[in-house]
């Protein structure tokens, strides 16, 4: 039987794989924050805590162990209670996954924040859990930090109407929205009252200097039951800007469109890929008899659609590649003159005239050496 290597030897073999030097024999509530802070100091972007496995840190897209020891049921119970509360295991047992945010304040001036997902899994024939913690920057990035194209920045702030950010899970939609919010807040005259409804709240704006702006963030379902309630709540609070974390059902899409129709700038996300597909998918949530009416309402309010994909960057890290299209008056009028079932093909033809296709963006990124050929081919055919 192979002898166990001492932790110090594991560290010596691979610096990234150095496990937590203060790892206890059994985790207690008092250990959790200290351990998570250590993970952040290792430049971990994601921390995965799973039953019967060591904790893993994702550093530069690769997994490295953060603990030497595998976590047992007692350790997992401590993590679940600390991150979610005493009812965590009961909620998991009822067939729900849990999305929350978690915050550590090591001192009065510092906030370390995480986006947390907790999902029940089967481990060795028994129920267990996997906790995924995404480390969030202390303040939102800027559009420049994300290399967002100038055309998108110029179209980002309509006086009223709907801006939709799309992409698969993990494509950076929330980060792009946060950067857009920061740009609005940092304008010379600010942006007035901004209300956000998120599940969970990822980025906070405390450190952004914007004397003429007021930001109010509401977490779904902690403060309100769902996004549709959030939009209805917003209309009673006289905001200039409403951010709806996700438009995933008919009720929320309806509420977002109605808010945009009543003179607000509304920002939201969907899990679609491509501008044409986004419009088609949103309309498909309606029954056939009401699609035409809702299609007109959507097109009246639509101002910008941005779809984003994150792929591996040559040399390490991630690279955002985007397709986008603006919807000025002439585009909306042209589309409303034809039946909505023809919109997808027409939008696909117009996307390079009023924005940029994913294929063109991927070609630019490939020619600049930002992405490899495989990523280029995948993105070119994605929309």
C-alpha cells in the first residue's frame, strides 16, 4: 500500500497544488471564512466543495486540490449551514438546487463576495452535495476591462427600450451587465435611479462614485418571489433603469416589455445564442394565438441584443466573443412590415449591417491570435 505523502511534499511538487496549511481534522463554522479567503489568495476563480472529495480550486482553467483530506458528511453539513443556513439540507432533499450569494468582510473596508450554487448529487450510493463558489471581484469591471466593442458601448444606453444580453450559462452575461451598469453610473450626470433584480446579487456598486445616481439591488427569491414581481415592483418606484436578471418565462418577458413600453430602459438576459435566435425564442414562450401581438410589442421596445460566448484564450485565460445588433427605427419598421415568422431570416441578413455576426467576431479574434482554430470553427457555426 502506497504511503501517504506529507502535505509539505505535495506543495513542493506543484506550487498551485499546495493545500491549505491550516487544514483542520474536521471543519467547523469558524474555519470556513478563513479557508475561503486562503482560496481567493491562491487566485482561485471557482471553488468546488463536494462530498467525499477534496476541495478543488480552479486556477487558470485547471483544478488544484485545496484540502488534502476528502470532505465527509459532517464537513459538508458545516459548509451548507454556513453558506445557506440550517434549512439547506431539507431544501436539497426536496429536489431544489440553491443559488445564493455569500460575503466575507475581513475588515471594515474589504468585501469578498461569491456567487454560490448548491446542488444535490449521488455519492457512493448516498445523497451528497456539490457547492460551486464563483469568486467575484470587489467592484464591477469596466467595459474597457472586458474589451467591449465601442459600437456596443455607444448603443448601450437608450432613453427607453429593451437591451437583451444572451449566451449560455457561464458566458459572462452578468459580468457584462455589471460593466454596463458601471458605465452608466460613471457618466458625468450619472443615471438617476437604477433598480436591479438578481438571483443572486453578484456585483455590488458601493465603491462606484456616482453622486447623481441611486442604486437599489433586490435579490430573488430572498426579497421578492420572482422576476415578474420585481418588474411590477419597479414600476411603482419611478426608476430610470430596471435590470431584470433573467427573462426565462412568459410572465417575466411580458413584464419587461411592458416596463420598456412605459418609458424605462430595461436590461435583461436570456439563455440563447445569436440575435435571431433570441427574438425567436422569446416569442416561442407565448401561445400561438398571442404571438403576433406580443411580437409587435417586443419589436416596438427592442433596442440592442448582444450574445456572448467565453472561450479559452491562447496563452491562458478566457476571451469573450460577441455577436450584436442594434434595432434603430428603420430596422424595427422594416421588420414590423413583414410577418413575425420571417424575422429570423431577415435579422440574420441584417446583423452585419447593424452590428456584427459571431462569425465575423470570431474571425477577428482568430486573426489577432486571441483564440485557436478549434474555438474559431465552433463559434463560426454557433449562430
